[in-house]
């Protein structure tokens, strides 16, 4: 598995990636397009969002955004395409993401992620890696979880 930059050559394939329809309660069904738009409009900010695609055996299987901040990194818009869910790729990608942060952001002491209330599949995944609820909420009411690294 590798994380690759989203480029002029692959962005169209990335925006075709979609979560399962039943995940619409927790994720936008156009999450990839929305994520690319967010990263584009915030590209000049010092705390900009950086988009990555997740590739497994040469095939695009998911995507995410990362934002670094003073004491850590935020993982957002993390998803695996509906065709590849249930195969352990979310777990594999999250493990790789944690290692990526530790290698590329040596001053990072935490990883933060927001989870929609009721998204128990994501909640269990994050908790299995040691993420804990912080008690903070996003403007949209999602709950922050944090992993000390």
C-alpha cells in the first residue's frame, strides 16, 4: 500500500471513488470531489489540507486529507471505496498513516480525527488503534478522537 499525490493525471479516477451508499449518514457521497475542492481553495494557507490517494497493488482504493498543526496532524475525509471495503484496507491504511505521520512530522505528538456520531464502524477502527474521544466537537457536531504518538 502506498499514499500517492493527487495529480492532474489521476484526479479524475480519484473522484470516482465512493463510500457505500449507507455511509451517506456519516460521509458525503461525493467525498473525494469535496476533499479536492477543499484542499484547492485552502492551498495558500499555512495549515492547508494536503490530499492523498490510497493505492493498493497499483489500484486506487481510497483517499484522505492531512493537515498539520502545532502539536500534531489531522486526518480528515478518510475513506475506502465501496468496492474495496471489508478487506482490511481501512485498517492497513490507518496503520500506514500513523507511521507516515511519525516519519514525516517528527514534532507531531498526536493525530486527531473527527467521527460522526453513530459511525460505529469507524469508531471501533480508531479505538482499536488507541484513539480516544477528547470531548470536543466540530462545528457540524462530529466528535474528535485523538491518538498520542
